[in-house]
C-alpha cells in the first residue's frame, strides 16, 4: 500500500503540525478547560494539556500494541502522566519521548500490509495504524489551535487524568 520512506515523511509532517500547535503555549493557557456538555468526552477533561497528554499516550499505545507485542499498557501510562501533571514542560517532554518511541516502533517494519493489532484488539494493516496516528496528530493539532483561540489562561490547573483514562480504556485488551 505505502512505502516506508513515504510514511516516515508523512509522519514527520504530522509531528511538525502537532509541535506547531503547542509552540509558545503558556502553562496557564494549557490549563484552560473547554466547557463540555454532560456526557461529552474530548479524549480528556477538556484542557490543552490533556490533549497533549492524550496524543503522547496514543503514540505509545499504538506503537506498543501494534508493533511491540504490547510491551507498554494503558494502566502503566495513567500513573506516568499523573506524575508529570500539571507541568506543561514535563508533558511536552513526554510527548517528545512518546513520538520517538512511536517512530522507532515501526521504522524497520518490512511488511506494512501485514495485519497488526489495534489497541482494541482488532487487526488492521500496519500502514493503517501508522496513518491513524498521523491523522491523530493533525486532528488534535486542529483542536489545540481552536482551543488556543477561544480559551483564556487560568491559574487553576486541570484535574489529573489517570482515573479518566481508566474509565475509558480499562476494557481494552491493552489495559
């Protein structure tokens, strides 16, 4: 379907998009919350900081489950991100580590058409896992740009995320 070199270039583009969305972000703005309606879920509690953490942990889970035999599980990531909370620099640093892990997890894969497990256990071709994470970067970069445009900085940090992730991820095989 796609060659490795093209996927690496497209992944680099997606990575730059997410990095641009958080460039110059202040910690106080990263803490601002979108006012979610009852029952809504933004893959976070609604802050930019949460979006960054979500992207980072998604990279780890997709790489771990899809390309590294689930060497890392959601239940390990929840306390990790809570230990960094609510420090923007620490969470952005984790995002960088997660991206490196993600790229390294598939950079030497020879058969990109071979089916691999997704976080929910369903099989998909390797190239599709890679494309999903690229699209995920672009998607959340757009959300972050919008949040930056409409939210005001706050001195109140958002609540930690670990319990939220357990609530939404505990039923997946990679919990």
